[in-house]
């Protein structure tokens, strides 16, 4: 029997209010457990003051609680099932909370989650936060935005170049907590030691992909890289809250 390897690496996580918003509705966590499994989660709340931030916090807290309680994952199939179950539980918590008070009506959050276990990773995704992988100095977006403009692009109504400036580019087609049931995208991939970045739209809307690549493939520490990414997003306008996590496996 082949022994399971323990993942060694470094991660950093940062959330920033940006330059325009009056409150911060982004939340992010990066966790590891005794078996060396890695959990990275970004949530970008929606619904305004006292709502979006609550939705994001409720979702993050539930996922973190379940991860801390989970002793092990028996393979990619069961890890995918765990991700689906825990995210749907978070959805139910946010949805039920919204029913308790009129001011919470309509609150919700995006959610992008990356679970790394030995030689595979599971990605759970709702909304338009993103996960990227860096392998062999090539940056790849591994989630697909669940937005109206992405839908228009997919059916050929607009070009890729039109997406960043389209007037409805911020319209979500899916979010956590809006309905009692959830349309969740869960996929598994081989994990080959890639650098992983998870972020909210406040990061990628204000930092060009070529600049993200330059920072991620540099020799700075993950702490320095998340600080550089947030600083650059703010220098380019800081039009939204910013959340970013960077994980790097040891060579």
C-alpha cells in the first residue's frame, strides 16, 4: 500500500474594504488540519449593510466548523460529496437566517472553495468569486463565473473582450442563501503541487491577469504576494471589497 503523503506548504489570506465601499462584505479563510489537508474559502456577500457581510460570515463559519470536525477524506468521490453537503448546509443556514428578519430579506453570498487532499483537490463554486491555479508558470482560471455576461459569452451573444465593460457584468445568475435549494458546481482535479489563488471579484476586476501572474510566479512569500495583490487592486481604483488567498506547496 502506498503511504499517503502529508502536504507541506505556506498560505496567506487577506481581506480589504477597498477604496469605494462603506462596509466590507468579503470573507476569507485558509485552514489546515492534522492530516495536512488544506481548505481555502472566499465568500463575497450581497444584500447591503448588515446583510451581505452576515451571509458571508454565516457561510464561512459553517464550512470552517465542518472542516475542523472532519477527521479524514477517503478519496476524491467522498471529498466531493463532503464539499457538496457542507456547502448546501451553509446555504440552508443563510436562507433560514434571512427568513427571521425583514432586513435580511434577499441576502446571499458567492462562495468559492478549494479543498486539497494529498494528490487531488476539490473545487466547490457558487457565483463569481474565482479560483486559479499556477502550474509551470501558466495561470489557469479553474472556476467559471456564474454571471449573466458569462452566459451571454457562452451562447455567443458577446465576445470575451466585451465582458469587462458590459453594463450587466455584475449580475449574478447564482448565489448561496437566496433559495432553499442550491445549484452547486463541484469538481475534482489532480493536484500536482500547483500554486492556488482564490479571490473575490474585487481583486480580478481591478488587477489584470498578466499582473496576477507576475506576482504569483515571483519569489516573494505568500504573505507578501497577497499584500501586493491587494495594494495593486486599490491602486487601480479599489472599486469593491477585496479578498484573496494564496497557497503554495513546498517543492
